C-alpha cells in the first residue's frame, strides 16, 4: 500500500487523477485542494508532510491563468516556482517521489518540428517562465522526480473545449486563432500516463501529450463537428486576436511536443505506453461526458 497525495485536487487534472486511482487497493489517495494546502507556503507544506508522510506527491496545483500571470508575475513565480520547490524539498527529505506537471509554454514556439525533451526551453510569457523555474527546482532538489510537460488540457473544468461549447449556444460564428498549433490533451489520457509512470523508478523529464497536432481553429471545428453544432469557425491570426484583446500574453505559435522519452523508455509492444491520438481522446471524452 502506498500513500499518494494530489495537490490542486479540484483542478481539471486533479479531478481526472482522483477518478483514475479510484478503487486501486494498492493506493491510499489523499486529495488536497487549494484551501487544504497553498503550495507556496513552506510551513504548511512542512506540516502536511509531517502529518501525511506520503510516498508520492503529484503536483497538479498551479497558477494556470496565462494572462493573469503576465499581470502578476510575482504571484506566478510564487505558485509555479516556489510551490514546486517547497514540495521538492520535503519529498527529498522523506525520500518520496514527486510528479510535477509542466507545460509546452516553456518553449518559444519558433521551432519547425515537434519539441523534444532535450530542446532548449525559451519561454515567451510570465506563465512559461514561472513554470520553467518550477521545473528547475524540482529537477535540482528532488532525486526521485518525474516532470511531465503537457499541453492544451481539457477535462472537467475551465478550458477551451467548454468555452467553445458554451459560445456555440449563443453565437453562429466564432473567430478562433488559426496560427497557433499544439496538441489538445484530455486530462484522462494524462492521468493514465501519470498512473503508468508513478509506480516505476523511471525518473526524469517527459513530454506527455495526445498524438497529432492541430490549430485552435482546427480544434474548434472538430469540437463543433463532433458535438453536432453548426457554429462557423472564422480563422484569424494571433495578431488579429491581440488587436481585439490587447492584454493577452504572448503564446508560442508552434508548441507541438514529441513524447520521445516515453517512446525510448517504454517502447510500444514491450510493456509500452502510448498516448491516444487527440481526435480519438476527444471522442472518448464526449462519450463519457454527456
Ligand atoms: N490547462 C492547460 O491547458 C495546461 C497546459 C499545459 C500544462 N498545464 C499544467 O497542468 C497542470 C494542471 O493544470 P489544470 O488545467 O488542471 O489546472 P487548473 O484546472 O487551473 O487547476 C489548478 C488547481 O491548482 C489550484 N491552485 C492554484 N493556486 C494554488 C496554490 N497556490 N496552492 C495550491 N493549489 C493551488 C487551483 O485551485 P483554485 O482554483 O481553488 O485556486 C486549481 O484547483 C498545471 O501544472 C498546469 O500548469 C495545464
């Protein structure tokens, strides 16, 4: 039996992880949401570790509002940088594993092929910078760490998919950015990957996204097709979007990730693990969330 703590448990990924572990007789899951534990508060983190003595911590807590981070970079750094540092310090002290979630936004998006784990991060936003700081602390302070960079997450909560579905109820046409390309990833698929890695000793940095790639406009079109909405998608450029919404943070234009380490360490067919294609994962999400 091992004790697994999930921080940020009421967020999209936290909820999917709770579902993924449900009924596992080998795991005692302790779900901590923001009011139970603010990860940037070292003393609260210390007390939590003394009380719970976890074997594993999965950190889903983060300041995920990309535009909000731009306006309040100190807060972004406290939550996304100092927070994981605090968890890393105590995981190391207790010899616990730390699974930390990071982002495609650590890259600048100027690449022309999918980013690999060994590509140089170069964030273009406060959010990306703060998440990179978090990665560095985790990698340097805790031996038994997994850092998983994911992207374009959707599940139960606030996300692009739910925004598109809501807007389609009141709009015949929606303008959507067509020159940012990435990997829409369901929280269920990412939770499946985390559950697969967690009991192993295969520590390190991973990319964890659904297979394939698409622009936000293409993603919106697929959502409307699948959900039978006749809302028209008007493709626009990032520049046009920023003219309409001048306070938006810069985002990488090409942030497709290649899950090379997963493929190298767990080759398909040999106890391997493979993330689903983004369209397949989206269909599955629709079926399960009527
Ligand atoms: N969403 C994406 O598209 C995306 C893409 C790439 C990477 N990621 C990464 O994936 C992870 C999970 O993202 P998500 O989409 O599940 O995020 P989410 O839905 O925004 O959930 C984040 C959770 O963290 C909690 N939280 C915020 N500040 C906290 C603090 N100081 N201490 C403790 N908890 C705090 C939030 O609680 P309150 O709401 O109550 O404050 C919320 O429950 C994050 O590390 C994120 O950076 C997300």
